C-alpha cells in the first residue's frame, strides 16, 4: 500500500511537470506568433564563419515555426552598426523592435539551439514591452508574482 501511494505521488508530480511544460510552450508560441510583426531578429555574421552557417540553420527553423523576419549583417562590412550593438563576435543575434531606435536586446552569442532562441526571444519581448523587469528575465509568465519571481520575494511585483 505504501509503495502504491508513493507511485501515485510520483505520477502526480510528473503529470504536473508535463502540464507546466505544455503551458510554458503555449506561452512561448503565442507570444512569439503574436509579436512577429512588431519585432525582428538581426544576425551579425562575417565571411568564413562556420558557426554563422550553423546558426543560420537554427534561425531558419525558428522562422519556420514562428514566421519572423531575419536580417543578416556582416559585422566587418558594417563596423559602425556592429559597434552600435557592441558586436564583437560572430554569430551574434539581437532582437529589435521595429520603429524604436534604441529598443533591442541580445538573444545569443555563438551557436545555440532553437529552444534557447525561442526562450530568449520570448523573454526579450516581455522585457522590451515592460511586462517584466530585466531582473525577471528568467521568470516564466505563469510564475510572475510567485515564489520564483525575484521581485515577488522582495515584496515587489510591478
């Protein structure tokens, strides 16, 4: 009987974990799709960069999933633009808000996975739109104001 109760608890914990993951994925997907017209990605590259080719494949998958626009800029040919965004390595991906000159955040340096791009873009949208503070960058939407929200534990949620 004791073993049966333990298994049921483990299954409940696993089920909650699966549900939380699905909620998070839906949050990401909806946020990314709903903001694809307002934001875009810029990938800074350079000639002969093997990592840039790998990251290009990652970004193409991201575009396929979420219908975003991507612009490619050679950091050596556009040194002043690269300097404006503090780009020192290639590939570097930044997210910009269209129509807002100083509204951007870095998304990745080097090659990262599609889920990492999705998570970072999701978080960057929330920061730029003022939905969360930069200190809440790693706080999922469904955790805002809860124990894992750094501002909630400090007594501040907005």
